[in-house]
């Protein structure tokens, strides 16, 4: 067989060293003689025969020492994680004894053209004090003009949170003095909010890692959603100067108040994340937390599970009874801050109570990165808001037809979309990827992905094997590959059109190009190559040919000649597992995807004059 | 008399009566005269019925060409960037704004003595200094002394009717929501009503007609559809006049009681019938008012902090030891205003809310019900049925109520200046109920033959069902002998 | 709730009128805290007073005398208005403001699909497979309410900003 190796076949491997065929033959004959003899020890299953696998007896204590050290390190790390979580005692012990209760209040800026009580325009970063109506600046004699259009995003948000829209609602004044509150009161809905009694359900896919801390879905009640005014923007000029811009005054906000039914900081964080996603999905808000368009306040209390001391647990909030005294932590600017602040406050309260202290009902703040919350307002600064129905504003009456229309034209919400995306019969994505896809680029990425899949399904309409892979593959290309390219650029569905990406993926699926080639092609298209993928492949001759048998033999031969020591290991010392190493080498040397491992091994065994894999296996069984 | 002559007379009176302190700021004389001179002489009918007339405006109504101070130190240098709707409407009807009249600070007071710019003075024929009534005392005195042909005031608990009664002029408070409040500095939003003071009901009507329109800028302005349901096209004559016995209080001055009886008898002689009525909630109306008005006031005055407008105290606005804005507000607000803000804050505070504020709103509903129980016309705000349909019920109620405007004639100024703050509240006992129910009410000076010539007359009040402004003015005219 | 019509007394003779009005029906002075009944006035503590002053952003009284005066006034005021607490108002709906409370007015004021049709028309549907609603971000013309000298009445300003000097701890 070796003699049949033509010189031309060798040409590709001309740079490889020449193997002395005579030496090879001599080695092989020794090998074959060994095989002919009844099963020598070295042919037995590798696990017992391989010397270098089992540790030498003398090394046993060392190995044990290594294992022990590794275990200790693991425990230490867990301990550290726990202590950053909980300075005095393990978190498991604490949660056995104490139950945490959290309620969340979210303020979100609505996506509207005009303000809530004046027809001045909403804005984000315009020249200061250029979008201010007389009423926004609380000039004497000015009166509120309720802008009814602001109800549209508010109603959508409330409907997406499963609330009951109230037929009648009204506005109240909440009084307090602060430099960002020009009228000395904020107009809000304290007594009669426009939406009540909703809920939000967190599914495993809403949690990091796709695991719900409570085992299954968690449903959190929403007490109400109310509309209210935003305040002025303040720019601090230390030490004590505040510059005020009233553009933001009376920008419509909704406040979403959950029931105190959250018992885990991770659930709280997921709840905020999901509410934000829902608000964006129904176009109710423009900016998320990172842009300052959404802010969260949390109410935290703890109580002993065994209710040994029920005197401390007689508080009731929003109808939920038997709770401990709560504190409020205001203006948390990120989802991580929500989680960290709750953990810090929970621990502070537990420590305080365990030392015999009492939790004061107060308002606290939290800075990202710190370990504790700090007090903002104490008892003497307690504010009585003196809520008074605003006598100038007529009650808001919402028609059933409007509610019905908004309900029926609601976009698909993330839970339904994710369910569809993770369904193995439909798209088969992981929960994590589905979750990412839903929020990326306000849903534009998802729309693009769905189009790519649709095109691929048309291309492979008869090929069931390919069809089953299309969802996942497209997911990888849209999220990972394109994702990497768009890292610093704003998303555009036109940069690489869905049909072009589909074409690329189809080529890979058909093994016409290697994965590596496809990635390069994608980058090329991203950088502006206007030629269709098909054309580029032809122009640059990127089509994969599978290797011919001769090419396999030539490559194998080359390899064996190079690595004569390994060959000796196999043939003389019987280390047959090293054939696999040769297979790996062949795959590495060949263009990606061109070397089939099965064929490679078969050829190698042939050249090494080893029995084919099947036969060797059967022999071992005996 | 030509318009120019009239105008010159007004201006002359303004100089003559400067010491009465009726005005805080006066329009430039030259410009007034030139504007009046431009009015074509034949304008007696048509939309410009106020052409060339000098009309004074209470200084809590915004004008952009004259300062608007609300009688307060905190706005002493303030010029509004815009005009109130009523000011625009007067100008559109051809009127000339004579100036801004003095008042109790932010409308809080019954004698126009709580003003940063000094008290308003009212003198009788003997030269004695009397109270001008409040809070629209400046407007009333300006009209009474011929410094203008009519004046705008605001009536929250009687602030147009009481000064009218004390100065012997006509003071009209329309039904709530008919005249726009856009540009009227709020004291108590649910009670504030722009009113008119004039020497005759006819003059009053001319001004009111220029203002009685829906204004989309004012969210409490009655809708056109509601307005169409108001009033009655024809009221059956003779009228049924109601005598509210609950207004016969023990401290009613004998002269006032006599005038009341005189007025009722005069109406009877004209053919109308008299009927006693009971309005038991009247006894609680005053207390309810002094909970509701200061509460709304404490809210409305929270905007005065000196940041965007107004006088600001020197130094920082807040320190760790002082409350933010307290220095500016303490400096800028007078004592009576601060007293009412405190009372208001109390009524709205969490512990007091139900017992005071909400209870007062319930009393307010009872007052409204009382009135609805005596008027033959149904309240158009509570029922869509037109009063015509209720024709068959006629005979079951009265058309209007006639009663005194105030328990006493104008008291001496010296006495009220040092009065206990709470004592002053009692002057409003007859005016407050109509305010709480938002009903139209006019005060007209009624002279008894015996006292004719020796006094300005005693103010008698006519109160009608909501929307019956026309009828109320008709009866007012009859009482004055005009009709 | 419909008003209950009273039985009304027709007064036919002027003499009857004299008699009717001869006897007063009640005394408004009864609302005042009489000197002897001063102890019945609701008591306001110094703490409560200072709390109310803080809530109202008004300065604390300058001396004990001024404080006592404030306490007395507030107490008298509360006595004056407090009598309404004796009135039975069960089942009575509070009257918050004078406005059209008829069913017809409510229908007119209801915000319906038609009311908001212009605003809804300014939205578009984006996406081919994953359809979403997006409000079109057009330029908003609010000149009629925005075009005035916003900073013109302020005693203090810094460029285009209003200014507040406050050494208080920030939230």
C-alpha cells in the first residue's frame, strides 16, 4: 500500500520529512508478531494496563494531600462568598431563622410626546428650561391641563402587568418642600389610582442560570399602578449650590407598587428586571434603569419564622399582615444595586434584632459598591405628605372600548416569546439565549432572527435533519457571531441582510464551507462586501471538497514519518490509544471539516498495520 | 356724559381718594386717556359694551403690564408674564384697565387690613374710618368713590359681597365655574370665584356678560354642554322668595334686621310671595369653610419659595438647622396668611384628615343638599333633567333666597385692626354657605326711607339655585328699585 | 340622592314677618372659645406646632411669647371649626369641588378610543415577525406654551438654570 503512494500524492506533503520505509516495515513486522501471540498484558483495557494512569504507590499521600488542599480551597471560597453575603454566620442558618419580606416600588418615565399636566414637550437632554409651561414652573394663577394621550402608555403598562383598569380615577397632591418640586407638592394618585390588583409571574427563564430560587414560577402581586409627575433635574455644584432645570417637571411617570410578597433578593432583582423588560416591550418607556428612566425603591423587613416574638411582627403593609417593621431604601439605580441593597439591609436588620435592638421605620439610601445602607431621614424628619385631592383636576374616566382596543393590540409579551423560542420543536434555544434575544435592540434582533430562521426553513424544507438544527444554529450566529461584530456598533438589520446570513448558514449546514470560513465571510459582509455570499464563495474558491482516499493516505503517511517515536510507542510498546492522537493531528492539519475522524483512524490503522477498530474491540472482549 | 369725561372724572377721583389706599398700582393716566379717546362715539350696543370704560382689577388677578402682588410682600416686585383670561376678555370688550386694587393678602381676610401695602380705608358721610370689608376692599372702595366704573374682585367665602355691603355698592358672585380663573392667583381652588363690583346691577351685567364664557385654559370652567342646561328661559312671576330663618342669628344688628324686613316687604308689595325656609347646615357652614379654605390655601401657597419668582430672603435657602425656604416664606408672608397656612396644614395632617378635612367636605355636601331642598329649580350639576320638566313641581320650592349679606354694617376700622383673628371669621356667616355650594349670589345696597341719605345702605343678599345668575340679578335690581 | 322638599311657611302678613324675625334661631358666637371654656379647646403641644411649621416651611417662633400666641391662635381656630365633628355625616359623599356630576357629563368626559385617535394614529407597527408598537418620535410643536421668558422673574439664576443654595443633606 505504501508503495502505491504516488509521488504526486506526496507533493502536498513535500515539506514533510521522509520516512524510511524499510525501518517502518521492520517495526511493523515486530508489531504483527506481537499481535499474533495470545493476548499479552498490554492489550488489556487501558484502565488497568496503562501504567502512567494509576498513581505510583509511593505518591499516594501526595495525591491525597492535593485532593485535601483542593477541597479546603473549595470550602474557603464558599465561605468567602457566604461572608460577603453574610458577615456573621452562614446564610443557610440565617434564612432558617429569619424570613425576609420585600416590596418594590418602581418609578418609570413614560414614553409620551407631552407632559402630564401641560402640553409642553417631553425631552431628555435639551437646553435647560426650554420646555417649561407656566404650570410646570408653578407660576401664580396657572392651572393643570391633563394631557389625555399620556394614558396610552400608562394603560398598556398596567394591562401588561395584568391589572384591573379602574373606570374612574383621580389625582391628589402630595406635599413636601424640596428644590426639585416647584409647586411644593407633586400631583400623584394616592386615593384612586387608575389601575389595581395586577400580578407578574417570574419563570425559571427569568432568573440567572435559568433556575428559580423557589423551585418553580413565582407570582408577585401588584397592588396598583398610578400616574404622577416627575420632578426637576438638579445639578449639584458643591458645596451647596443646586442648579435646577425644569424641563423634566411634570414628565409623566407611572409608579408600580408590588405587594410585599418577595422573600429573596434574587427574586427581587429578577422582578425589577422583568418589569423593566415588560415596560419596554409595550413601548411604555423609552429608557431603562441604566439611562435613569426607571428607578426602584424597596421596602425591607424581616421576621422570625418561629414567630417567637410576635410583638415585633405586628405590622401590616398593603394588606399583608404579621410583618416586621420595614425600612425603605430609595433610588436604587441598577438591578444589581437592588439585590445588594436588600441583602445589606436584611443583614443589618437581623443583626440589630438579634442583639436585642428595634428596627426604626426610616428611609435609607444605598450606594453601589458599599456594604451597608445608610439613613437618609430619621423620625424627626418624618414627612406627613398631607395627601389632598386636587380640586382643579376632574376625575379621569376611561372608556371600556379604549381598554379593549389596547388589550387586543398588545404586542407579544416576553414570556410567550420565550416559550416559543425554547420549544425544541420550534426554535430550541436555551432559556438564557431566548431571554437575551427578546430584549436585544428593542426586539429588532429577534425579528431578524425569526426572519433568518424562516428563510432557512424554506431552503431546507425537505431536509428534516437540517430543519431540526436550524433554530439553534441561527441562534448562535445571530447572538454570538453577529453579536461580537456589533459589539461597539448600533444594531442594523441591513448590515448583513437576513437572506445573506441564511445563505451563509445554509452553506455551513451543507458542509460546503467550514465554520471558520463562514466566520470570516460574515466579517467580510459586515465590513461592506456587497457581493452575495454565493458569489464570494465562488470567487475565492472557498468550497470545501471532502478529502479523497489518496489524500487521507498521503496525509497519514506524512504524519507517521514525522512522528516516528509515537509510531514506535504504538507498534513496539502497544500504546494503541495514541492512534487517536494521530487522528487528532490529521484533523488539525486538514482544513476544518475536511478530515473525518472515522476515515482518518481507519487509514492510520491500515498504515500502521493495526487491526481495524472493530476487530480490536472484539478481541478485547474475549 | 362722554367716555372721555367719565374717564377724566375717574382719574380725578383717584387723586382725590388716594388716602383710602384702594389701589396698589395705577395705570398710566396718559395712556388711559388716549385709549379712551380712540373709542368711536356711537358704540353703545354690540359686543364692545365696555368700550372706553375704566375697570379696576383686584391685585390677585394677573396682568402683564402692571405688577401683580396679591397684597403680599413675597410678590411685591412681581410682574406676571401673562394676562389672566378675564383681563383679556375685558380688553377685548373695549375696557381700559384702571389699575390693580388693594386686598387682604392672598384674599385671606374680611376687612382688607392684612395687606403688605397697608389697609384699605372706607369712610362714611361723617368722615369716620370704617372697614371696607374684605378681601376685595380695594375694588369696592374704588367703585364706591368713582375711581372706576366697575371692578373685578374674587369671592372665596364672601370677599366680593362683604366689601360691597360695607361700601354700599353692588357685589356679584356668579355661579362657580362660569368665569375663568386662568390667571387668578389661587387661595382655595374649589371656592375661588371671580366677581364684579359696580354701582348698578345694569353695569354689573355688562361686565359679567363679557366674562361669562367657557375657557379651556381653566380646567374648572363649566363645559358648554353644562352651560346650555343652566337657568330657565322664563321664570314664572310672581316669584316665590325664601326667607332663611337660620340667618336670623342673635348677633344680627337691629339695623340689618330692620333692613331685611324692609326689603322683604318691598318685594311682597311688588306681588311676590314670601316663604320661610330652613337651612340647618348653615350652622356648620362657617366651620366647614374655615377648614376647607385654609387647607386648600396651605397647598396653594406652597409654591412661594422665591426660586422662580418673588422676593427672596438673603443667604442660603436652607441649612442643616433651618427648614428649606422657611426664611423667605416667613419674611414674605403676613401674619394672617401664616396663621391660615398652619391651620390648613393641621386639617390635612394624617391624624386630622378624616375628622376635619373630609368631615368638612361632607358638611359641604349637606349645605348643598339643604339649598337643593328649598329651591324649586333642581340643581343642574346633579341632574340632567331640565328645570322645565319639573314644572309640575312648582309650588314645592322657592325661586331665590333673600337675606342680609353681613351681620352688621361696616364696623369701625380701629376696632377690627386689633380684632382677635378668629372673631373676624364671624363676618362671613351669611356669605359662606353660597360659596360652599357654588351658588350665584349678589349683594345690593338697600336703603330704608328713614336712613336714606345718611348712609350707603345695608347690603342685602339674593341667592339663587346654581346657574340662575340672571334671576338673581333680576331680583337684585328689584331690591334696588332699578327694575 | 334627591333633596327632600321641606314644608314651607307662607308669610302673608308683614306683622307675621316682624314676629318671625324677632326671635333669633342660633348664635354664631357659640363657635368662639369663651374665656371660661378655654380648657375645652383642643390642646396643641409645642412639638406639634414645630412639626406643623416644618411641614409648612415656616420659621419657628422667635421667642416663647410668640410661640404661646401661635399655640393660642391655633387652639382657638380648632375650637371654632371643631364643632363639625359632632355632626352625623354617615353615608354622605364628600363634596370636593363644584363640577358637573351628572351621568351625561361623565359620558362626555369619558376618554374613549375616539378621544385618543389622533395620538394612536401617531404610532407605527415595527417588525415583520415580532410585531411591536412604537410611537413615532416627531418634533412636538409646543411653542404656544413654551415660548415665554421662563427665567425672567427669578431674582437669582446661573446661566440657563435656577439656583437654590442649600446646605442640607441630600437625598
